[in-house]
């Protein structure tokens, strides 16, 4: 295989076009083989194989800086930058991250995992380069979904204003801007990226502007003429109007065309440029091409059939989506809103049944919350379904647009806690600490699918303020129980030696701890915390009055979490009974399965039981 001989980006530069095309096919096969076993972001990475090869072929990486947006399309990048042999470890504990990570390689310019950061990073990098009188190239790769985010537009506005030498690659994998890839645009791109054209353009610009009296007027006239002519031939006038030169569209799977365009633009050493590439998400794997959303992020699957491997139990996301759909059939005021995550959050069927009451706002979480706030103010019942990690992008809106006006916005916080293989950029560990101290909010935490359903029903009927319901990734236990709510806690087992307050998916682990302790002669009282906020301090103190000590258990950061909230709510005489808070410490939590991470951070049943036993001896 040709891939066997590629150990660095320098090896690429020895190849011709035919070999580069062959290499792209081999890389695709390698990615499909590994991801079918490990799971991962398959469709995005398959769509940018030729783009990745062309970038490293033309640019002198890592001296030239390639900055990826989101980062879930960088599998080919990792393979080509010295991590080929490690690639089978991707997303495994101690293995390669599924996203760019600076500690892994100098080719990973920045850690990324959330959307629309690349343009701001690229401009900052370009300004720092110019201030230090260096000369390397800066290239940002951003998708058509990410560029619709407000942060990207803020950066574009600044980029056009600053006029630093900077290249933006717009990876358009939905043809959302233009489908035209004809002979005339190809010819025009070849002309405007050529050495002669750009030399004449710049020389003419300087000459005309320096003509006494009429220079500026003449230049403005010619510039308008050129822009109007160009807008008739190619799209992208929006970028031109912002001060960013547009090139494209270019076929993102045509290696020769991309290399020609990249090489030409690399020689233009002034001003920001944007190259519009058209690619196909899931390219080269028929199942991913046919269902790119399904294969955007997927667990292990059968390579031949494309069918996912694993059990078919309902997830918390499935139950949330199904419950909302059932409620919407009876209540026409219920609205479902998500930010480019309708499948992941279980809203696919809701959209099909009630398209007029479903809103996918794209990657725009700030807008999503304020949009929902206005709907709630107008008397509707908006439910926002959002991953915990992406809710972080809209913290100001939680306070300013929802809490301060006490509007009944319902927020379903999916993927709360450890999410496993996607790692540090996707763990949902901060939502409790984010929302806990915001006035007017209620925070609920179901430990089973049935509790989640009852909480969503409760939220649909609650109109006195905002509610957040946090639930984990993965299969949901079915216990047939409904949830006690405001101030809700439930005693699951009695005991006098230690009280264990557990929330969400930690409830199941707390019951296992109870059984282990019982075998060791230690009695424990298990308290299921269904309502994290508001806290019922009287109930907590009643429990603590009959137990020697207590711990808390949460799938979240200890700092600002459930344990600290309980401690801050009870009287001083009870605080000394705290043995420890079981949760995640103040550090960046890596990727790995939930089981592996719980064991590493001593949150598995045996480790917690051991800690309790040791603490009671002291």
C-alpha cells in the first residue's frame, strides 16, 4: 500500500497527482476500518480526505498553521502527520483524541471540539505573526454549518477590517451556497489566482491610487467595476463586501484543481482570502453518503451493512424526544428547539410530525435561548434540547434573557456528565455549577427513563419560571416510577452509619455501594436527589440527624456541584459530618469509556465503598 510509505507530510510532496488520488482511497479505507470498530465522526472525516492531502501537499506544515474548526473531520490529518500507526487507538483511553490536541502533535495548532472558533484563532495567529515580523501562512478550515454561527461572523467582520494575510477554506458539504461548478468558474479561478494577474492587480492599485487629484476616485470606480463583473461570474459577493477575496467554488474531491488553487493563493501575500470548496459528506462509503447525519458521529458498526453494533435499549435522548412528541399531540403550545442536533437529542420524529413547531436554529446556541425566551414570553411552551457541553456557549442568555425575566423556558440538558470517547471538549460536567446559582431556575436530575418522562410532563405544566433537566448519555433504566419534584428527595434504603446523597445516573452506583457496605457491616442510608435546586435543607438535616456521616455523589464537577450546594445549605453543626464529595476534580477529564473514567477517578462502587470505610475509621 502507498499509505505504508507515508510517515510525514514531507513524504506527500514526493508524489504525483495519480499517487495522491490513490492515497486518498487508501486513507478512506483505513478510516472506515478503524471507526467501524471504535466509533467516531466518520462522515465528516471521509468528506475532507482530498482537502487534507492537498493542504499538507502545498503548505509547509507545521510551520504554516492549519487551524481546524470543530475538529471532528481531522482523522486524515492525524494519519498524515505521524500518527498513522496510533490511529487504531483513537478515542480509546490513553490513545489518540478524536479531535485536534496540541499535546499530541505540533501539527495540531489548537485544541478544538466546539464550533466556529477557527476564524478567531486564525486572525489572532496572523496578527501575532505580523507583529513579530514572521512570514508563515495561516489557514483556517471551516464548514458551511459552522460559518453560520455568530462567532464566525464576528470574526469575519474583524478579518475584513484588519486585512492580514490569511486563508480561509470554506468546506461546503451541503452545497448550501452554490452548486455551480462549471468551466467558467474554473477558468476565472485560474485567472485570478495566477501570478501575472495578482502582480498587475497590486501594481495597478498602487499606481492608480497615487495619481494626483483623481487617484482615489479612479481606483474606487475600477474596484466597483471589477467587483460587479466578478459577482456575475462566481458567488461569494458577501465575502467580497466584507473585504475578503473570494475564490471558488472548487470541487473539493478534485485533487488537481485544489492543488492548483491552493498553490496560486499561497503566493498572494496580502489580505484575507476565502476558498469555497464543494465536498460530499461521507464520501467513499455508500452508507455514510446516503445517511450522512447518522454517520456524523456513530458507535461501532458493521462495515458491510452499516448497521450499528450494540443493544437497542432506549436512551435518555430517545425517551425525551418521544415524550415531547406525545405531549405535543395534546398541547399545541409545545415547541421543540435544537441547535443542529435533532437526531442526537431524539427530535427527528417530532420534526416529521410537527414541522411547524420544530426549530433547528443551526449552530447558534446563544440565539436559541433568546429565541425560546421570546416564545415563552408570548405564551408558548418552548423546550430546548441541547448537549450540556454546547449549553456552555450561551451562559449569558441563561441569566440575561431567561432568569432575569423569570421566563418559563424548559431546557433538556442532554449528555450531562461524562460522555466517554469524545472526551474533554464534550464532557457535560459544568451544567450544575453553571445554573445552580442563577436565580429562578429549577434543576432536575432523573435517575431513570420513567423519571425523565415524568419530569418533562411536569415541566410542560410548570409556568412559574425556567426549568433545566439534566440527564446522561446512553441507555435509560426503566423502573416504572414517577419523580418527586420541587425539593424532591427520596429515601431508597435506610442506615445509620453514613448517608449517601446521589443524583442522576449515580443513584444506581449508590445502591451498589450500599450493598458492598452492608457486606462489610456498614449501614448506609441512600437518598436519591431528584431536584438539585431548590434544595430542601430541612430534609437533608433530618437525614443527617440520624447518621454519623455523609457523602454526595454526582456525575459532574465537584466544584460548584451538588455536594457543595448541600454543604452551603445546611447548618454549621451538620457540615462537620461530611466525609467527602464524590465527583470529578478540578482538572481536565480525558477521553475514555464512562466505566474507565469512573474507575480512574474512584467513582466506581468498590472505590467509593473503600473511601467510606476508610473515612469512618478516622
